């Protein structure tokens, strides 16, 4: 089987700029929501998405580990609250990913 170079796309016509981490529906949703609002709490994410604590936490952690999301933890009436915000790297990556998706979708028509 012939090998392809690192610069060659896996499939002709697929634009560069797609981010593997943002291919997951929930992670893309979280980043899009954070691009609209300065910060969102974990509990608000849970209300919006309907995801379980474990699934939501795991996906937020992946975004945090990649440097796309920042988290700030505080207490409100002795209850822990985690606030999430999109980092500068997350904003750049999301913008690039959405542009690549738009190009891909335009090519489908």
C-alpha cells in the first residue's frame, strides 16, 4: 500500500484546519457555547447539554488538557463552582475548525 506524505490530505477535497479534538459533537458544542459567552459554569453546561457529570467532565478535561479551555474554581455559599472560558488558543482553533467545516460543506453542494 503506498504511503502518503504528511502534507498530503487523507482524502482529496478535505480541507486542512479540521481539529481532531473538535470532531466530537460535545466538545465542539462546548467550544461554540464558550465562544458566545465569556464564561459558563459546569452546572449551566450540564443544563444546556443534558450530559452526565462524568461525560461532561471528561470532555471538558480533554479541552482543558489541550489548552483550549481554562477553568477557574471558586466557592459560592460553600459550594464549589467551576467556571470555564475559551482560551486564546481555543478561539483560534475553533475559528479554523469552523472555517474548514464551512469549506467542506460548501463543497458538498
